C-alpha cells in the first residue's frame, strides 16, 4: 500500500468516483469475497438504493459458501438477490477440459445471468470488484495473458451493461486495509477465484468431481487453520486442494481401488502477484492426507503437496 494514501482516503476517493460514475440503477456481483464485498459496500455508500447485489450460486462454490455469503452480506445491510444456477453452469461446462475455455464459458454465463437480473431491475451499470492483478494477469493490453479472470478476460464483447470498477487500480493488500476500515467481516478471508472450484478441478467438471474437490478443500482449510491457531505454523495467504485427473492404483482395506489424486497448495504472498510455497509441517500434511483419503475413500487414494513458487507456477491449479 502507498503509505501516503491511507485506507480512509482510498475509500473516500472511491466513493466520490462511484457517485460521479453511477446516475442510474446498478447491479453488482457479490461472491462474498473481499474484493466484491468492498466494492459493494463502497457502491452502497455512494448510491444507496440504486444498487442491487446479486449472488450467483454456480454449484462451484466452497462448502457452506452460499449460506455464509448470505449471512455476511445481510449483516452489511446490502440488498441481495440469490440466483441458483448450478444446473446451467454444469450444462454449459459439460465435456470442457481446457482451463482457459472453462474461464471464458463461466465468464460469459456470469454476465448473461447478470443481464437477466439487470432487466428485472432496469439496471444500466455493472459494478465489479476487479483489482489490479486481475487485469494484469488477463493481459492488460501490454503483456501476455496468464489466465483470463471471469470479470476481465471472460467478459463477452456484446455486454449490454456499462462496467464500473472502483478497485481497478488497487492491490490485494490495499483492499484488505479498506475492508478493515469499512468493518467488513471478510477482511481476513483468503482469496477465492471468481470461477470457483472450476479452476481447482482439472479435467472435466461433473457434480461428483466438484463435490470431491469441495470436501478436500474444506479439510485443507480446517487443518491448516487449526495448525496455525495452535502455533505449529503461520497461516498461509492462500490454501486449498485441487483435484487432478490422474488415476492410480490404491488399496482400502483388502479392496483394490483406482482413485484420483488431490494436490494440496499453500502459499505465502502479499498481493498474489508473486508467492512462495508455505512450509507446512510434515505431521500436518500427514493428517490432511489421512483425512482426505478416509473421507473420500474410493474417489481419492493419493495426496501430494505442491512446492512450486509463483513464478514459475501460478497460485491456482488449472
């Protein structure tokens, strides 16, 4: 963060820009994550009842995510509509394995759903929680695309809404400071990708495979948070599980199984632009591995840990 511009000043500046940019009804995509929550809170302070918040349950969210999002956004006093769209997403993604294609499909459907909601409320603007790393990694017009972000590279060319991005020039550490200043409960919440678990399930997306990844992610989060709380390690900046389409032979009891592989990813970072893998104690990794293979018996029989920095790898697996 620029120490000369504190979070209070960034908030005031963003609110003034929003007031100048929005003169009619607006909708915002609220995922419950820190970026969209800050953007929604700023827009709500700027234009009040002109703002309509929409949360899309894609079927690709973390365990208990929808309930948590509804609770948090309700506590923030936001006018929220929940759209249950899991069937639409799985139908659109059927048979798709290319990660960039997944992101494009998710981004386009994301916008189409918002256009439907826009027509219901007569909105003219779409407010987004895009931050600097999103458009930088999506190319930004000056560098290669690393990956398309659903709110940048995934936007269709014929979008009917005017885009407003109050956090476009901010980095993650700045957004966290703003969230703390605004009293947003998700200020310490770890990042979660816009396309959700779609980027953590490599290969074809099916409800069953996504559910395996969802459960594995929940176990990783629970165990690493417990280890950090007990002083065994520092809590990583981001930590999760990804499901790989790599099958190998395993044994459960006396039964031969042919399950897939889960990779654990945990990194230390400031703003997501670069990262180093976290030093997780072996006994913690062992506990996670045992829980995953026991809980997902038959689906997963091998667990590995990713020791790649960013660069050369990205934080997410896809």
